[in-house]
C-alpha cells in the first residue's frame, strides 16, 4: 500500500514562512478535505445504514482507536448523550491506553494487537453491536486486532482510514477510506486526516441518531439540559414548534423536563 499520510508535505521551509503564509497554506490544504470526504459518501452510507439497523434492534456502537483517532472517537461518543438524549453507554469510544491517553500519550499502547479486544470485552460486547476502527494510517495494530477479533465473534465491523488499501480497511467489513494526501507538516495526521475523520464521525452519528428518531424536523428535541444555554435553546424550540410565548414554553419545559414531551403536550 502507498501510505500517503506519511509522504512529505507539499510545502517546505515552513519555519521561513510568515504567519500569514502559514495560515493561508494550512487553509489551502484544509479546503481539500471535504472533497475527499465527498468521494467516500457511498462507503459512509453503507456503514451508517448497517449501524442504524443494528441499533434499532438494541445494539450499540463502539469506536476504537489510538492517539488522535482514538480521541476523536471518544469525543463523538461523549457528545451523543447531551445532543440526542441517548444513554451514555449506547455509543462508546475506546482509546488505546485507556482514558489517561485522552490527555497524555501512552507509549506503545497502539502497538498491542490484543488489547482492543480485551477492552471491548469489558462492555460485554456481542453480535448485536458494531465496532468501528479509526486509524489515519490504517496500520494501527490495536485497531487491526480489535476488528479481527470482532469479526471472529460475528460482530459487524467498519473503519475510518485516510489511506487506500490499508490493513485496517482489509479487515473491516464496511471500510471508509478518505484519502486526504500529505499533511502540511509531514506525517502530522492530527491535521487533515483528523479533520476528515471528524467530518465522517459527524456524518455517521448525526445521520444514525436522526434515523433512530432523535431529531424532530431539524431540532434536538431529546437534548439534555447540562447548562443554561441548552435550557434556553429548549425554550426557543418549544416556542417555534408550538407557537406559545416564552413564559408558557418555560413552564412546559419545567413541567415535563423534555423538549419532546413539552412539544407533544402543547400540540
């Protein structure tokens, strides 16, 4: 396979660029990412569809990854409960090295080919679930091992990678390959590759949650009120959906504790 994520940058002598030149050139590279994601939409659609089918039947979604890829999976998983009101254990992000690796790199954690399956077993994973491996290079042993074991256990597997023809994509049943090319800083896959993975994760989790009925119209009617901003947003949604005034909307939200239930009660 050709590892484009490790190729030399299209730019050189970065330290000699002005601040404006650095910003403009990074932005120029970033603009190519959505186009690469667009090419992968057929693959993303297949993966999101099978995830939806499994979750409608009571399954869960697991992300496994290392480094930036692992952190992005944890981020996407952690945002599902407050955004869509789902249980915290419906979408689960697992990072090589454990939660400490979210903030601090754990040396060689990604090189353990057995550890991902050990980590997954702590959640009593079964064939109703889906495991998605996230790895920019597509060569991470932690992810490869986890997907291989999941396949053996009859569990649906997918992946999000940024090289074509990678070992991770070869083992995943539903691979998503977003080839973004060389990074601005050679090999720094937290940049374009990370952006691509974040965009794909947004597409998957958002579309799946919509298909699970967690959005009404275009509103987050099941969101959790973890701060005043979200509470105020809930009041506004009720006002727009029902036509009631702010005071009535606030009273409805206080009474039912849910935008969905408040809207249904006032409709």
